[in-house]
């Protein structure tokens, strides 16, 4: 005869598993609304998700009762502002920096390198937040609070790559292509060719173009169809050989997607409590330890 305590544990485990599965199904339902801003009928949602109409109807009734969805006169379901209110409320309490920092710190801990977040403001790349891994005393200096040369940073390249060539050329003409190091790209034709590679790969790399002996990789953050920022990993070239840097690309891109999901509005340096300093006259960023 089975121990009653053992039977109770088995039953509790089964109930817990069912509860987790129900939450997962409800989250999948909410995510499905992203593709249906005009609402969706229960029958179509059932077909798309592969859920039975009876079980899906229970999920929708619960979401409707809790105020997360509403049903119109035609029987179509729509998301309400409840989710957005929760997200905005959280962002207001912790600030955009607090919202983004866990993503940056997770990537820094995994790579044990410097991770920086940049936003695009008035056609310039502004570094607004950083996180560092637990090891290594030798690091590149962070650029937080400064405008960095667009053409010499991986973050700048991913933004330039999102522009049509004529617009990118206009930015190059206005900002110039100052030689920051011996490896800085100062040819418009060569930079345009590299931007085509960035568009193909979905990430950008710099190899000693901003810091002698430094390398970086960045992925774009896209909000409402345009690149609004970038997340980058950087470090000494001795620790970031090109093969390792390229292997990091999927992880950096995943961090960018995570930030996209958290991006609440049009973000500027002021949202991070920063005053911004322009680069020096020679194109080198005005640096500080931050």
C-alpha cells in the first residue's frame, strides 16, 4: 500500500504542473494578440494556437474577467490597456535604467566583459548605461555619458546600417569620419561596404577602430520599425578574438530582443539621468570612468 504522504505529494505535484501549464497557455494567448491589433475571434485563435475551443474559452473568460481582454459586439477579443498599465507602472517605479539593467548585467556576467547600452538621439550615438562582469581588472573604459564617433563604434555602425545609403552618407558628411586610431575606417566607400555586411549579419563589429587593442560587437534595438539604440559587448582584443566575438553574436542579439520587449517609449539620455558631453575635436570620445 502506498504511503499516504507519497500520494499527497504526487497529487500536489500534478496540480502544480497543471497550474504552470495553464499559466503558460494564458501567456501564449496574450502574446498572440501582438499579431492581431484589430482583435481576433475565438475560432481563429484556437486554430492558430492549437488549443481546443472549450479550454481556450475558459482562458479567455478568465482574462476578460481580470480586465486583460475585452470582447466586442462581433465576438472578437481585444487586448485592453491593463498590460500596458502594468508595464508603465513598473517602469515608472524603477526607471528605464532599472528596467534595462538586469538585461545588461546578465550579458556582462555571461561574457565577463563590459556591456554598454546606447541610444540614438539627434543622429548621434549616446552611451547611457553599462554593466561589468565579475572578473578581469583590465577593461576598456566605459563611455557612459558621452557621444562617441558613430563610424568608429559597433553601436554606431548598427544604427548607420539601418539607414538607406544616401541617408548614411549624409550622416557621414555632417559628422565626418575622423581617424581615432590607425584602424578607424575613414573611407565612405569602405564604410558603406561594411554597413552592407552589418545588414546581412544583424550585428556590427569594431576591431581597434575606437580603442587600439580593443574590440566590440553590437546588436540593434528596434522600436516601432526603426533602430533606437544598441547593446554592445567590448573588451581587449586579447580576450575577444574575432572567432569568439562572432560566437557571441546570437547572445548579444537575444539581449537586444529582450530590451525591445522592455522599451516603453521614446528614450533619451535624460531618462538615464545623464548630461551628455560631445566628443573631443579629434573625434575621440571625452571619457570618464563611470
